[in-house]
C-alpha cells in the first residue's frame, strides 16, 4: 500500500493538510485595526496579529493574568478542529493525472475530498473592537471565499478551495465586575474548507532508448535456403512434395533475397519441413530448406535521444538507426 521510504523522492510528501491550513490563515493576515481612547479619538493603527493556537489554553492564561494580557489585545488565533471525508465530491479513483517532473514522469490518482473544519477566535478588549474586526471578515464570505492552492507543484496541479463561514458565537469575561476596565471578548467563528488529499505520486524512470522490430504479416514465414538454383518472384507458388499435384505443403512468395538465399512466404498450407526440398511451381528453381524462422523480423529501429540524460535543459535531437535484417 505504501511505497518504501527510499524508493521515492522526498517531494512525495505533498503536505496538503499544511497547505490548506496555511492558506486558511493567510485569509486573515494583516487585518487593520484602529485603537481609540475613551473619548473616541484615534490613538493608534495596527495590524491584528494572528497565530496558531488553542482557545482553551489561551483562556486559562487570561484567567491567570488579566492585566498583563490586555496589552496584547486584539489578537486572532486559529486552529484546525477536524477533517471529515466528503463522499458527495468523490470522483473516479481510477483517473490519473500525469506529468513530467525533475525526477521523471509521474502520476497521481484523483484526490480524495475532505472537509477541513477550522475555528477562528478573535480576542478583544470589548465588543466594539470585536465588531471592527468582524467587519473586515464577514463581508467576504458570500457565502464562500475561494482560495487557490498549488497542491502538486511538480505536476502543475492547483485546486480552488471554497471556504464557507458556518458559525459565529460570542463570550465575554469582565472578571465579575460590571464596569471593570479589564474585559475580554471572545468572538468565535467556524469555517469549512472543502479541500483534498492526494496519494503519493508514482514515478516512472525516463525512457532513454527504444528498440522496435518491424515484422511482415504474422502468418508469414522466413525460409533460409541452401544447395539449390534459380530464383523466385513475388506472387509465385512454392511447394514441397514429389510434384505440385502431390504436394505435402505449399505457400505464396512474398519476397526473395538472392544474396542471402532468404525466402519469405505466406498463406502456408500444410507443414513446411526443414532439410526438405522446396520447388517453384512455374520454374525449375528449387532449394533445400536449411531452417525455418517464424519471427519474421524485417527491420529493426533503435531510437535514442541526444543528449541521453534527464532532465533535458536545452535543445535535443534523436539518433535513429534502422537495420535491414533481410540483407
């Protein structure tokens, strides 16, 4: 099921979970925030910091030292709650996406659809600060916001991932004092990103040489002849036996090479035998069949790229060698 550790390049770790999580966090990066004094006058403009964290742990830190953490507000924390399989988006897993990489040709199967459920928590001093940040978030989700992720860079596979705002809740903590200046507001937003997970890519070694045999029709036969005389022409009939009328086997001539005494025939009727004389029906030509070759390789083509290294970084050509096996 899983490839050996040393059998694939390290880039087979596609990091789809990490990419989806970072892409989600990037949606809320550098949200502007204006601080006001008690009279409503602008005091400072900042960018709201965002970190990966756990809401419960942060709430405990607030309980320990409310005064100290006030100087860190506002801030945003996000977290991946869970990943759930989404069968409604499943496609045929037999489909393959192929491409060329620096390690050779590769493919991945169609991805598996998973929903990534995230939590985004806004920590502010008061409700008005929380509302200020919310106004930079909510209007962009109508109801989805699309983010584009480069899932498999080496194969050029990118996906558009819709992110949906699915929930909103608010909590307040004023340490039990109604008019306390030490106050914390927790605004929790939940999102679902409809993302994907991929199986590790499968790599093929590059093809650096091809060897092709070109054959005559499969029912033809090559006869190596010896100890005889005469010639044969295409379309003539040759036979074995005392006479044509008392033949034991016959065939039609396809090609005759007088230099090598090679005779190619087809439409063989009966069984041609080696070490037996074969005769021409229309002339006195006759030879002894020395051997019978049923492979019938007429031409051999060898093709190699130049240069024969991978990957190719510049112009390249092919070296083609064709051998005539009938000569």
